[in-house]
């Protein structure tokens, strides 16, 4: 390995055929370079899509009402179900694995917008009646003041936590919104906190146009009585969310006289299922990336093997002379393999280095400029994976040189000397 004469011969062989050596090394370089780009881009896409889940507990879900489609207990189909506060207690007592159950209401119904007034400024925002536990299901960054707490619920305090967009539209940039009052449907609420969304893009904009007020104050102020619009819930660790989801629906069907087989009457969704589907999708993308990357690398390795065969053929007479002077087959094999490994290792390292450099440059630019790329997040490469790819590549270089080296070691010195 450290024989100076061997290295001189390797460098002489490469120098003698510069273009051929360059093209051979470029094939290996391009294979590893593209593999790094594909891995980095795939991870960037995964980070971007999964960032939408940063603000949600993946062990959570939602249950809402729809119309019945089957008659039951004397009730005709087409009946609209209405959840009530009493359902909360029943769910807590009868659903195993339930961690949090949060009743929610929205002023004006789902996706409804309501005028909010502060002095001479107005804006249309989404108004939610929430429990403090909802913070464990949808997480936000509180930028000033505080979020809702149990005392707000117990004392039915008319307080509000407002999003960044609400703050921007109702308050001047130099004003502190904390302890100021806003008017919702003619009723004053004191601002106790502001928040920013953990999500990006349109989702973040939608989140920050929201106002959270205590569920009890909401129902009292807007005459909702004990009505509940929908439930948000979370499951305890190690409990399947889908099982908890189905048990919640089962209890609600029994309480609201819904046929046990009427699946359409109560709608639901759980984030665990969506998150697992995404993981499966990106696992498939990762496999595809590796197949493409390894295929490209394999093409480069085959190129190295073919070039080494040509080199062996060109140096047949030289190898014959070596053997006639006492060179062993092992020394011939080591010379050919060493040259193949050198070509693949150098080309692979350059491809690895430039690939990582490009991905890190893109990542730094996106992060430092604060660019919102939507579904594409911060690209990154696992250095352990990258290093493993280089090691496999070097081992492939050994295999690439093994067949030509074996062929060279079997050259008959007498026949080699006769070769023109």
C-alpha cells in the first residue's frame, strides 16, 4: 500500500491518459455527487412537509357532528347531532387511553370570520372558545403575556389571546396589546397574550388570524349554552389514536341515539394516521433515491472496471516482464486494485465533499434569509450515511479492480513478451 514505486506507476498511468482518467473519475464523482443531492433534497422535502406537524401533537385527533343517515331509537334519518358539555364527562369516564378531551366552539361556525373592533380599527378574525388543555394538542409560540389557564375557565374571564396578524391589524407597531381591550360582537375582552404560529405559509397566516377566549366565557357571552361545536382529543402514550377515536365515536353514538353502524353521522380524523402515512411516503421516496443513486454509482464503478481492463490489456507486455523477473501474482493484483481504489476514492471524496457543500450552502441561505419555501424545508445530509456511502464506494473500487487484477495475474510471461 505504501510502496513508492507502485504509486509512481499509478500516477504515471493516470498522467499518460489524462482524458480517460478524468472521464472515468467523473463518472464516479457524478454518481456520489448526485446521491448527496438526492438525499439532501429528499430530506428537505420531508422536513418541509413534516414542519406542518410541528404545531400539532401527533397523538391527537378531532371529532365533529354530521347528519344521521339511518333511523334509530325512533329518530328519523337526516337528524343533525349536537354535542353537549355533558359529553365531556361521559367520554372521560368511558374511553380508555384518553389523555385530553377539549370541547371547542367557533363563532359563526367552522371557518367563520367575525368583525373585531379596537378603537377605530376593525378586522375579520376567527374566534374560538377553548380549554387550556388545547395547548397540548395545537402548540403555538406565545410571544407576549400568557395563554389561557384553568382560572380563566373557572371564573369565566372575558380575556383573549390574539395571533400575530390580529395584533398587526388592530394595534400600532409601537403599542403593547397586553391589557388592552378589543370588542367582539359588542362584548369587550381584555388581551392577555399574543402568539405566533409554529407553521409556515398559508397555514401560519390562518393560525395568526385567530383569537382564543375561554370556552366558558365564550358560551356565556355568545349565548351558546352548553353546546359544543366539536371535540379535539389526544391519546395517552402507547395507546393507538385510532382506537381511542373509535371509542369516542361509540360513546357519542350511544349518548345521541345514533345507529351503531351509522358511520356518516359523526366525522373524525386523527393526526397519527396522517403522520404514519407521511412516514411511509418518505420511506418510499428514500428507497427510490437510494435506487437511483446506487444505479448512478454502479455505472461509474462499471466504468472503472472497464478502464482497468483496458489498462491491463495495454500493459500486458509490462506485466509479463514483471512476472519473468519474479513478480508474484499477489503483487500484480495489489497494483491493479490499488489503482482502482485510488480512482474511486479520490473521485468519490470530491463528489461527497461538493455534494455536502452545495446542500449546506442552500440550507444556510434558506435559514439566514428566512425564505418561506412552503413544502420544502431545510435540506440536510446525515454525515454517517454520507461516510458509509464513501466507504461502500471504496469497497466497490476493490471489486471493480478485482476482475482486471485477476486477469492480469494469470498472464503468461512468454505469451506477454510476444504481444505487440
